[in-house]
């Protein structure tokens, strides 16, 4: 990356950052249509993905879909330069969410995300995923940095996530439930406001209401 590349230029070169409105910072998302586990789960009634929030609402707008495809294309085409570009792009961020739409596509994607997190210690990162095997393969080789909270997401509504696997690697889990959820956003006009539970390594599981 050119040393004179600005934050704005870096953000453009990675395809732009997403702006999940309820959250305290920006995100990086790709199309949920490319989800590996999610594509299969969408066919199963009772799964979290059966009524995927990232396949409806404003996520269906053409401009949003084009932005998601652009980010994934830039990830593939820029190679290792993507790491430096994302690092520059996050220079002004404090809280960041990976994959507010979509999921990990490969070991390489997670490996590069981890490298970005290591290079941005001033940012608290949160990454929810259902790609348990990808996480296992990568974390058998590298250590998850302390500023990255990976949450292994449950596949089915009202069922727990893979708690044993999460404990093994020092990760968290997330679930979707029909009652007694712990995410306060639904009582805060769908905003995080001061809550940072999703990023907090001390919160072993965060549960969300069914969308």
C-alpha cells in the first residue's frame, strides 16, 4: 500500500465499509447468498437462517447487494494487500463488526481478518460465524488476538451454540431465542446504545430475539 493512501482511499479500495445502523461503529459485509452453512440452513425450518435478516429488508436493495459483491471481489483481487488496506481503513474506528451480512468463505479469509485485528489493537472487533470447521482449522495454527471476539452462532432457534468448542479456543457463542434474550436492543429502539456485550469476552453467550 502506498504510504500516502488516506483512510478514505483505503476504504474505497476495499470496496467500502458497511454501516450497520444499530451499532457503535462500522462493519464489513458480503452477501448472505454466499454463506456455506447458511445456504443449507435456510432450507431447514426452525433454523436461525430460515428467515435470514440479511436476505430481506434493506439488504435486498440493489445498491447494498452491489456493495457486498464489491467487497468480496476486492478481497479476492487485492490479495495480501487487502490486509494493509483494511488496517488503514480502520484507523479511525473503535468498535467494528465483521460480517454483519454473510459468513466466512475460507480459512484464508479468517486468517487475514485475524491479521487485520492484530494490526489494529485500538479497535475492538466482533465476528459471529457458523463456520465452525474454518475456525477450528485456523485456530489450530494461530492464536485469536485479544481484541477479536469470535462468537460461534447456534444453528437452530432456542438451541445452544457449540459451547464446548468455544471454550476450547476461548471464544464465545450467540443464540437466537423466542424468550428471555439478553440483547437489550429490542427495548432500545433497535440500538446498541451503551451496550457492548457482543464484543465483551466476559460474556460467554449473547442471545437475541428471533427476527
